[in-house]
C-alpha cells in the first residue's frame, strides 16, 4: 500500500509543470533577508519623520539640551502648532494650498478623463494626430520662458489659475487612463450604443464605474503634485499673501529666511515658541495631508496603474 502511494506521488510530481526559480517557495534565509531589508527601509523612511515630529513637539529647553533635533521625547508641547495655525501667513498658505489642490485636482481629473476617453475610442475625431501630440509632450517640453509668456499673455500672473492651468493635464496620466479605458470590453460599449446611449452616457454609466481604481490613483497623482508644487508660485505669484504652503516652507524652513512683512501670526510665534520647532511644525503640516490620504488610495495602485500601464 505504501509502495503504491509513493509511486502515485512520484507520478503526480512528474506530471506537474516545472516552476520558474522565482516561483519556488522561499527558504528561511530568504525570509529573514527580506524581513531585514523591509525593516531597514521602514527605519530609513520613518526615522527622519520621527525626529521632525518630536522636534516640532518639543520645548525650547529640550531643543537646547539636545543641541538641535530632538530624538528622545521630553516635555512635549503643542506651542509650535498653536503658533503656526494661530493665523498669519502660514495659516493662509495652508488654505491656499488646500484650495488649489482641491480645485486643481477636480479640473485635472475631469480634463484627463475626457481626453483619455476620446483617445481610447478608435475612429474618434482627429484620433491619431491628437494621440501623437500627447505622446510628443513626453519628449519635448515647452520650456519655462515660453510657458511664462503664455501665462503672462493670458493675464494669469498673480492669479490662482496660474497655479492650476499650466499643469492641468499630465500626459503620463492621460496615457494611463487611456490604457485602462481600452481594456474595458468593447462589447459593453457596443451594447450601450445599441440601447441608444451617447458617448457621455457611456462614459458616466459604464466606463467611469469600472475605472474607479485608476481614477483614484490618478487623482492622488494630481493631488500630490498640486500640494507639493512651489515652482509655479515662485514664477507667477508676486503677492506674498497668495503664496502656497510649499513656497512658505521653502522660504522659512529650507532657506531659513524671515517671511515677508505682514506675516502676522508667525512673527508673533517666534517670541512664544522656538524657531526650530516652528520650522519642523511647518514640515509636518506639509506632510500630514498626504500621509492621511495615501492609505485610502494605496490599495488601488496594483489594479489601477500597473494593469493599465502593462496593457498600454
């Protein structure tokens, strides 16, 4: 009985197709190595964030005793955050960045979806020339001076639209959306057309509900881009009251320069909270929104972007 079972097992093993080396089960050493590598990556990412957060929550005495950045918690306080968010240029810049990010993301996602859907339908108006134009922007950018002349010629300098319109559509995101739209079975769209649905109805009722994952990821790309952008503000915004948070961060934290006159709350804060804690508080305020949004979108990355990119 034992010999029969052993023979059957050998036949079963010999009948199985051979697996590639990377499909073989991991050994103990491989698992330990992978765990150590992941632990090192997590420490490299979270270590600086921990130091910045701790410094922003520390008192002046703790920062002085530590000689700068604080690595051991002692006497935590929210004075820096109260000072930063108590009004003035930083509070205003947070509102500006939030508004630009929300409005810009909505506009960019809407325009990208319309552009990608049109380019995903073979036989649409000027399909190939428009697709070639979009792909051409991967190779040739317009450059800073021509872009500035266009923005200035449209009268957008010192306007919030100068922070949104020049980067309203990213060719990469359009290509990713187009690739995902093209992966939707054509039979679904043909059946909707037979039932009398127009293109906008097909887009709203069939394509977009099936494309939530890629739309969420593209929205995250645009949102992070608008939230972290400062170069457009540096070029097009002369009024310091319209500065987004990242430009304030660059001026006050990275360059360690005083903010312009009229800064209000932050100048008063310097007297009540240590400047290093203030700078680290500004850094945390710039980072926290992205940290809060990312986990809700991360689960869509594989289905949304990788599948769309492979099929493209």
